C-alpha cells in the first residue's frame, strides 16, 4: 500500500472508530496523549506520513493492531462480522443451554428452535451457532458436573479445544487433535468459553 492510501485508510478508520465506539476527538486526545492538532491534521488529510508512534497510540486506544488501522477497512469488517453496529452497541448472543444427557438428540436442531425450547444464557463476543452444554458428568481432570461449556457447533479443523462425545462410553471428552465424526465419535464443536459451577 502506498503512503497516501495508508493515510486515507487510517483517516477513515479513525473517523469510524470514534463514531462507532461513542468517543470524541477530545476523549481520544486525552486518553492517548496526542494533541488535538495532531488528530485534526490526520482527519483533515493534512498529513501524508503519520508517525508510527502516533498510529500505535491511536490503535492502542481503540484496541486494534496498528497494522489493521492502516490497511483494513474496519467498518466493512465489523459489518461482515456483525460484531459492532453502526451506532456502536453490541448485543449479547442468546445461547440455548442443553443438558449433557439431551445433547445427542438435540444436535441436529437449529439454534432458533433450541432457543425457543431451552433455558438461555448469553455470550458476549463474535460468534454464531453457539450452544451451552451443561455437564452432568465430570470430564476427567478438566471439568466437573454443573460446569457450562459454550460451544460453537460444527467441525473445525484447528488446534483449539473441541468438545466431542464418545458413543461407546457415552461420555464427553475434550481434545485439541483435529478430528471428525465417526461411528464412535461425535464432534460437538469448538469450546469458546468455560463457566465453572460455584
């Protein structure tokens, strides 16, 4: 990316971040230690080469990486991820809670159906296709009965923790190995959050 393009992207991202996060130029200046003139000059396009230290202070204030703030269209990304509305509010996702013993029979159902028929909890973050699995048995050395696991349903080929069900032993287990459904194993999905009982 050329300097002017980076500066234009930086300018539009700062404007978007100020608006979407409910900030002002003044609150940005006060928190980042930058002068109003510096911010004003960037937003008015009077600076072609913004110092890296300035970009770092701005990106740190908004919680984005300094590479992103210069190269990624953050508004477009947020709309795609639906994590931040244009007004800057993020609603938690409703997550149906399914008891471990009812899990196998409910896995094929859509989230909309499960939300209407099961108790709910809420997940603050960007994700879809979430269920809460209420453990009724301990998972050896990891979780206890009564713990709630927030799981993103589906097969994911990554090295994050996944919840799976052993059809032979009829017990849940956690693995980081890439795995797929088989005659003996049913992959529930990626564990997004653990909530411990008591």
